[in-house]
């Protein structure tokens, strides 16, 4: 795919450059609680502005229903981008309407504007090619050149990700180039031992990547809510823990394959359990106990991996050459259940391996728990996109940039 450096070499002064970013940041009211994705795309935007481009930044945020919703406005993200750039960033209050057209028309060379949440228009996410294409046509009228740099969205066949690059000269931004380079180190150029840590709530979200990794990883460590389906499949009582009974047969088959192929599939040996899910707003102290993973009381749920599991998992990571981690291994948002996720992060920091934190909640956990981002090999901005790449799927947003 054409790189942004090639685009800059051709000259962008005075050109309207549409940057499809991923500004899908977590918000508490109007306050951004993790600006990692904005900081990740800043180098591309800054370089284009320095080169004299008129930069139009577009993104989605959350899941609005194809119509304007103030709760999902990109205004806070536009403000934060301006702070990071050290320059005024204009903000259009619509996507392709009068505000967007006027805001873009008013840009001078080197200036930046953000248009409102793309998902406020139903055409962005439509499964109808014609509707999606019509929206892409409107977006194309705003720009002369397209730069794809929203890695967190490249697995979506959306108008601004898939259809728009076909309508404009296009190139990949610095973030996408970096992300793809990292993922190649997890697929085609793996240094071993290769350890994968998978957490998160639902085992169904990770089945496809487990299926693929059973032939590639040396060890797979399971945590989070998804671990209880594995424990149940082994015949253990899991109480009121998260459980997907419809996936038990698949999980049993994966465990059998792992044993047959020599892949270490490692499950928790102890867990923190409670009769109540913690209050994540007040962070009030929780009433919990630590039990062996095969002795979970029938009236309690597992909310974090226990101390013996933390030590076990750290030992499985210690000698790794490559580590990929996707998904917290407990309810890290509450201090009483953050210990497991903190232990995983610390094990990655202490390791000499090339370490990749796979986006989403894992990246948020690393920052929330106070770790230095530079202590990891790479923190991805796209958990879902990373997983689909590892599954071997064709990602629409990358395919569009390669044409």
C-alpha cells in the first residue's frame, strides 16, 4: 500500500486531505478518560499540517443509531486533538452538511478540522452498498486525497473505511503502517516461545483467534470471564460466574486439540469470588474470598485470577520471546479485582520479549493501572482489528488501501 511518506513526497500543500482516524475514545460526560487513540493518530495529522495540507479528520465514536446523538459527539475529541497539536482545530457540527462544507472551505494551508461523528449518518455503517456508496460520494466531495489511519476500524466495511478510498487517491498513515508491521511479527515473523494471553468477558469473542493460534502459539493463557466456560468444560462448578454453555463443546474440542498438538492451554488455578458484582462507580470495598478454581461456591462468581494463578502466568511469560495480550483477566476497574490484570501487565514489562497489548480494554487497563506505555513493545489501538488479523481474515480497510 502507498505510504504517507510517498504522498508527502508528491506534495500536499493546499490539498484537502481526508484522514480517517479512530477517535473512538472513552468518555465520562464530556471528559475523555483515555486519549491514547488521539495521541496515536497525532503524528500523521501533524505531519500533513506541517506539509501545508488542509486536514479533515473524521471518525466514529460509540454506537449511535445513524442519527445525531449529543452523547456521542466528537467535540471533546476535537478539543483534545487541538491541545495535542498546539493549534486551533475547527469543528463541524455535521458530517456532510452545511457545517462540514463551510468548515472545510474555510481551512487555510496547514489547518485542521474535525467533522462530527460519521455514525450520525446511517450510510456510514449500512450493509446496503448503494446507501453506503452514496455517503462515501458525499464525503469524497470534501477532499482531494484520502489517508487511512484509523486502525481500530479497518475490520469494518464502512463507508469511510472501505468505500471512500476507492473514490480518492489514497495512502496509509503512520499508525496503520506501524500496526501492520507489528502484526506481521505475530504471524509471519514470530520469535519463540510465543505466548498469548486472552481475557475479556465472552469466550465466543475469542473462539476464532484461539482456533487459529492453536497452530501457531506455544502457550495460551486464559483469564477473565471467558475462563469460566473453560473451567466448566473441565467439569468444574463455576457458580454464578460468566458462562456460555452453548460454547462448551467447542471449548472441549479446543482443549483436546491443544493437548494433541502440544500447545500449552493454561487455565486459572485459583480465583477471587464474591456473591456480588462490585460497584464500579463508588469503588467501595468488595466482600470477596480466594478459592481454588475447582472449588467455586455455587452462589458466587469469579471476578479475578488469584495469587497462585498470577505467579503461574508470570512464569509462563518469563522466558517468552513474543507475547500478545488481549483482554483483562479480571474486573480491573475495581481496585479489589485489578491485581490479576496488573500482574499480567507487570509480567510483560519484566519480560525481555517483544510484547504487544491488543487494544481496547487491555490498553485502557495498562494506562489506568499506571504503567509506562513505553515499557511495552506496542500498544495497539484496535483490539477487534488485531484479533481479526490474527484470525487470518481480510480486513476491508486494509484491502481498500492496497488497491
